[in-house]
C-alpha cells in the first residue's frame, strides 16, 4: 500500500512539473492579452519564488496586475519594494493602494 502511495505521489509530481511551462504560458496569455489581474499576480509570485528567481519579471507582472487594480498584485509590489529593494516609501505607496482595493493582507504589512 505504501509503495502504491509513493508511486502515485511521484507520478503526480512529475506531471505537475512537466506542464509547468504550459501553465506559465497560459497565465501570461491571460495577463497580457486578456488583462486579467489575477493571472499577473500569480505570475509575479511564481517568478519571485521559482528557481531560478527573476525579481525583475516578478516586479513587471505585479505592476501589470496593480495597473489593472488587482489588489493582491499591488500588495505583491509592496512586498517586493519592502523586502527585496528595501524602499519603504514605494512599498508604502503600493501597500496603501492594495488596502484601498480591499487587500486585508496588505493592512497587516
């Protein structure tokens, strides 16, 4: 039973990684061509924490999402400016915008 569980777990993990590039392409299409802020935000977090990290791409996708008034993308921008660039002024600007758009997480930052 344990062997079957491990085998199924491995197969699921391999299938997820096999299609990860397709998922990024899907999200990029939704963000850039369909102007969907949630997709921009998701890409921002993927590029910020994926390997290898690409903070500049993350920044651009968060900015795209924030420009579309997606609150969590504005919060992501605030996070990058606060923790990656140590720019408290810009961080506060985007965290305030995130709060004004309803992001409760940004209020605690």
